[in-house]
């Protein structure tokens, strides 16, 4: 044994054993605990919004179906699809032969009635003079009273005929005015400034106004568009006119167009098309939506009728505030504060915070945290359950 210790190689082997033993002791008894295995998020400065999402349909602020009020062939159509027109501009002309003849007949009937009135007025003058002469004769006992009575009766009859004829003239004048208006209806003009968005009746077609008012074109104002966004019944109590709104188009999802909510319709979206029983049945069977209405300028013409608007209604917002993910908030205390856990180095520290706006994704921090601190959002999963390592030697498995 003594000879073995005298060998240099023996001392080297012994030293190696001692070093290995020292390393094992250091690893098991002097190694600092590993950091907690958790997911964290930094307290950051950001904008927070509490919003309601809705899907809307874009429509013209004003859409008018310009129709024909008389029957006949469309002789000429003066506009085409996409034309911008001014109020009073001629849109189309309908064959006016029938209306023109009706006007001539009405004017002739009026002239005939007026001529007959003049004849009745001449008869009245004659009857008046005859009755006056007989009164003078009867006054000097030179005439018969019976003849005077006949003359007075003839005078009254003539006066009644004149009154009736005047009434006929009034009727003939109304008929002539109506015929004039009907003739004017053969020239269809624009009721407002706008753009031709649809041509329903082509040149050469015959329109029949006796059955329904046929539409010739559809005219719309496209400089201002109106969006109707469907808001669910769960969200509509929180939505009020005047709230900020922004939306994007399916073709341009990254571009926001901002405006203000103008109104919320009091009835559901199906109210205009369904009766009360159908509406009640549909409401019980499916979700109920209410239209939120807002207007947006369209001077560049980018918005088109029936486009889909992915709409966001802003209920509340906070700009450039401290925020944390809502999942980092723990139990709520009686004073309204929330428990949070903060990773500080290798330790997890419990803190309480006071929050403001919370949209269930991010929460505004009013008190209790500073920018840059790391809040715990989820714990490490070990063995099928969530655990947090708090330091110490590793556990045996």
C-alpha cells in the first residue's frame, strides 16, 4: 500500500476522484435553483379598445328608381350605365302620339264648352231683355202676367244652364291639364343629381304603366354612402349613436375607414320583410340582429353598392397606456384589484394591480406595475398538470 502511494500515477488518480466527488457535492447541494418555468409577457405601452364587431353592407346614401308613368314604347334612351346626370336632365322619351292626341281632344272639348257658354250667355241676355219688357207692360196693364211668369222662368233656366256650362268648362280644363301632364310624362327627367347604376328598360322596349310603375333606370348618389352593419342582440344594448366606427373592405383588409355611428334601428333586420308572426318565429329559431347605420364620404368612388364592410364599433378606448394580457389577471379582490404574478429574476412575486379598460384581450394598468415588468401568463406543464418551480434540488421522478 505504501509502495502504491509512492507512485505519481496514484496521486493523480486520487486527485481525480476527489475532484469528481467535489463536483457531485456542488451539483447536488450548492447549485442555485433553476429559474421558474413559466410563460411571461412584458408590461407594455399600447392602445386598448373595447369594441363590438359587425358585418355591414354598403349602399348609396340615396337610391331612386326612375320609372315611367305612361304606357308606350321607349323611343330614345339618353343615358347609359355609369353616366353622371344632373337634376332635370332628360333621361328617356316615350312614344307620345297617344298622349298628344288625348291633349288635342281635351283642348277641343274645352273650346267647345267655352263656345257653348258664350251661346248660353247670349241667350241669357235675350231672356233678361224679354223679361224686362214684359214687366214694363204689366206695370201699365198692357201685358199679360202669365207671359211675364213664362219669361221669368226662361230667364232662370238660362242662368242655371250657364252655371252648368261653367262647371263643364272647369271639368274640360282639368281634363286638358291632365292631358298636358301625361304628355309631359313621356319625357322622363332625372329627379336629382346622381349616377346611373342600372338600366332596367332598354331603348325600343314597351312599358306598361297600367299594371305597375315600370322602372327605366336606377339613379344613385355615390358621393356619400350609407353602411348598415348587423349588430347582435347581445351587443346592441351597449351600442349608442355617436360612437366611433371604423371598417375595412374585403379587398383592402389593412385600410381603415373611420366615421361615426349615426343611428341604431329600433327593430330587427327582418322587420321590414316579415310579418309579426314570422318575425317572432324567426327570432326564436335564430340569432337576432339590429342595423347600426353610419355614413361615409365616397368622393374617390372607391366604395361601391353592396360591398361588405367588416365593421368595428368602438365602445371605449384608452391611448398609450400601460397594458398587460388579460390572462395575466388573477382573482379579483373586494376592493376591485386583481392579483398578478411578476417574474423578478429567478423568483415569482405576487402583486396586486388596479385596472381600467379591459377588453378581455388586454387590460389597462392604472396602478401596481411598471413598464417592462414581466407578468406570468401561464405556467409550465409537468406531468399533465401546471406547476411552478420555486427553486431547490431537482425532484426524483
